[in-house]
C-alpha cells in the first residue's frame, strides 16, 4: 500500500476513533443522569463528530500526499542511481527532514559520479600510456633478435602479445563504461557476423538462421570472437556456434566439450580477471568473458553460462531483435 494512503488511513482512523469515544462518553453521561442540551439527540452529536473527523481527514490529505510524493521522487532517484545513472539528482523542496535527506542524496550522488569518472579516466589514460613503453619493448626485442636464445625470444614475444591484448581489452572496457548508449547503431545479420568469425578458427562448427539485431558491428564481432577464443583456450573440440531466434530474442550459443563447469565457477566466470583454480596463468588476459557480458548489456541483452552433463558447457548471449516478431 502506498505510503500516503497509509498515512491518510491512520489519521482518518484516529479521528473516527476519537469521534466514537466522544460519542460513547456522551452516551454514558446521559445514562448517568446528565441532561442533554435542548434540541440535540445522540444521533446528531455522533453525526457532528463524524463530519468533523472526515473534514479534518480531507484537509490533511493534500499535506500527506505532498510529503509522500517527495519520498516517491527520492525513491525513484535511488533506483536510478542503483541502475547506473550517476547523473541523477532529486529536487530539494522545503526545509524539513525529507529535504535534508534529498540534499544528502544529491551530495552523495555527486561524489560517486566524480569518483567513478576519475576512475574511468585514470584507467583509460593509464592503458593508453602503456602503449608507448610496450612499443619500445617490442622494438628492442626486434633489435635483439639475433643475440638472445630463440626460446627466450619466443617467451618474450608471447608476453608482449598478452600485454598488448590486455591493454586493448582494458581500453575497450573503459570505453564501454564511459558511454551509456551505443554510438554506432546499424542493422546487423548476426549469422553472417558469426560466419566471418567462425572462419578464423579450424574447429568451429557453425549453424543457425539469419537473425537481425541493431548495434555496433565491431563490438558484436568482438563478443563472438571472445566467446570462440574462450572455448578454444579452456574447452575441448568440438566447438559449436549456433545463432537462432528464441522468445523474441537473437540467441548466440557457443558450446564446447571441455571440463564441466559447476557451482561457483559458473557464477564468477564473467568477473574481470577471474581464473578457475588450476588454470595456467598466461592463457588469456582474464577480461574476455567480462567484455562479453559488458557488450551484451550495452546492447540491452544478457550473457550467461549453462553447464549440463548431457550438453557440456554452453555460453549463451541473448540480444533484442531489431524487428521483433508480431
């Protein structure tokens, strides 16, 4: 029940109770032998008290409703902040406790917005600045090509490639955090995009139907590529990539026959830098699946992992259709 209705009913109930108690007291006074004023009756007195209670209740309704409306706006602001809109502010009306609460909320929202903005800027700048020393290291490795052991050189090249991939994924993650709506939005055939990415791998079997969504083709291409690379690194063949339409959603499924994922692993797979126990460090940057979920949510979709003994591990991305079926 709405807050203002509860306030109103509580006030009205107290006034009606007051009227009934007053009427009962009047009746007892008459029963005790006190004379009633001329021209009055018990019914008339009860009616007067009841009308008085209703009048006071009706007069209090706008006051209570105004208070509850301010609380509702504050609640909407809290929900918007929790949903990720850090720019939300609420109107500060009056000088009572609700106004002070609204002012405190606005101040807290502003601080959070500044902190998150500074964090994103620092992350993006640091990742960008790492490109320069990385390029110098790569150039030095090329110049030392004939003077170091081939095995060490191969390890150094692998470390440089992994660091380069990590910087690229951090930059992409910070860019996704910095924008709330897609800057690029065009009609995309998900099956065609999946076919192009599947052609990069030797052990991927593609199936499905043409399905259209609207979004950024570069981000969706990255989403599919990350899913396939994750299946190749941590799963086992055969790797199946399927595109279909289900429940008015475009569904991308990547299935592999690797070790079955269970319990907490399934829940934490999409966390940044999470590695399952026993995973070899140096295999991937640890942001692939995190980016998959970010890109899916950026397009209004979801990403999850379904693991069953019958079908193996299956990563499922669901995106809104560009033209939902009627």
